[in-house]
C-alpha cells in the first residue's frame, strides 16, 4: 500500500486482472476502484505492482507490461 494523505492506494489482483483502489485509511472503505488490465498467459501473476504519486495523479506499473496514470480524486484513467 502507498499512503496518500488520509488514504491508501493499493494494487488489487483478482484472478487474471489488475486493478487499483483508493481506501480510507481510518475505515478501510473503498473510495474508488478501477480495473486496469488483464494478465495474459505467460506473465507472472505474482509480479510486483509499482505505485507512485505526483501532482494529483497515481501512477501504476502493473507488472504485466502496462503503465497507467489515474486521477487521485476519482480514479479516472488519464493515460
């Protein structure tokens, strides 16, 4: 998890999918959750996911060959 003020950014693995979520640090409530990509055959499903924050964006390197920039306020995909 990556602390972001009073929230936590976390990668979420669900079978063959990678998502990113923002949680409230005190309650654990999901602020938003965004599906990012599917992990195709041949990729290590245990590959680490990297996360970083800058200028109101959450950057996610999925470990499956895809990188995303998400808006911290609503999880909207910027690129």
